C-alpha cells in the first residue's frame, strides 16, 4: 500500500479528499504492483510511464501526482469512454495493465466511510485487472503549426483539415455530413 504522506500530497493537489480521488489512488497502487515498479521507477521523469484514462474524473489527479503522468509531458492520454478505467504502460519493459473499477458503495455507507473503505481495501478487490485492448501509445511528436485560413489562429498540423483548398482548424472545419453519417 502507498504511504499516507503520498495520499496527503494527492489531496493537497486535488483540493479535497473524496471517493473518486481514492479510486485513482488505488489504481496507481495497482499499476505499481502489476507493472512491478519500484520506488526508483516512479514518478515518471518523461514518458517512461504512460497512463491512458477512460474518464476525466477526480481519480486522474492521483495519477498525475503520484506517477507524474501529465498532459504536458504527453504521458497522460485521455480516451474518454465514460468508464472508471485506467491503462498503464511502461516503455522500457513493455508491460501493460488495465484496471477497471468494479466495486460499488455498500448500501447505507456514508461518503467518508466509503472513502476509507476504498483506501483500506486491496486494489485486487476493487478493480478487474486485465490487459489493455490497445497497444502502447506512440511517444509525443512535435508538429509544425500553420495558420487557420478562417480564424487566423495557429494550430498544429494534425489539427488542421483541408476545406475549399485552404487549411482550417478543427473548430472552423465544417465536416461533410449526409444522412447523419459523418465523413
């Protein structure tokens, strides 16, 4: 189990303690165990640990604080599916694990008691532990920026589309749609 001082750092970053944060904290605990990461392997200095989160809930903050997976380093990737699920990868070993939260709050349990229950319960009783259905995401790449012909703002090349012979950003792009089928 992770030390209480680490939980305190997570709570300080998040701004309050809550069951959602505890779920993310336990997901980190599971990732460390399943990927066999020792204290010298984390937090991530660059992209050696990658997390693909399927939600944008409180628990993601625990992953940022403990593992140092962040959007800025491109080792925190949002794959929003509305699931309390997290996939973790290590670039150097190629190991991967997906943790899907399966526990529910016992009938009549108060919020604080539920949070304590989550923090005390082994991650193996809270999550289904599997292998991700997708592979390790590519490392971050640098892209040239171009000016959108419609709004005049700079956008990375991957975020531009060709429309009427001009490059436009995704916000300005008018997708071709027929019969409700986006192309």
